[in-house]
C-alpha cells in the first residue's frame, strides 16, 4: 500500500533527527548487510542508510534493489543518505521510530 503525501511528510520530519544506521560501500549488499537491513526495518520501521557509490545511477539502482528485496518504500533520498520505511507486523513501541516520535 503506497503512502500518501501527508504520511511521507510526517516520516521525513521524523527521519530528519535520525542518524544513518547502516553504510553500504563498495561490496554492496552482502549477506551481513541484508541481515542487518531486515533486522533494522523489522524493529525500527523507519531507518536511514548511507550509500557510498560512484555515481547517482548506481545509488538509484541500489536503492531500488533494496526497496524491492525488502518490500520497503523510499521516503527520501538526499545525497548519499536514503530514508526507508517498512511497516512492522507487530511494532514494538519502544523500538519503532514511528511510535516513539508520534
């Protein structure tokens, strides 16, 4: 279910205060990065990741790959930082960035 503009705006406001928790560099999506992405999206719902890539096209392709593989939605992409959202099945109010900042 795609997010409406009001939700995206609220998530961008919450994401403004978040720090990137995962950095993806030359090796790309390794198994350990995939495991950490899955854990972070399941627990926090809204996360920032940093993509260090050679070109804008590489960064966009990697963002699309992550969103497709993890069923996440790209809320915002500025420079090398991407804000991703995926609703948790059973959100933990102590860990979810959405619940803690609402």
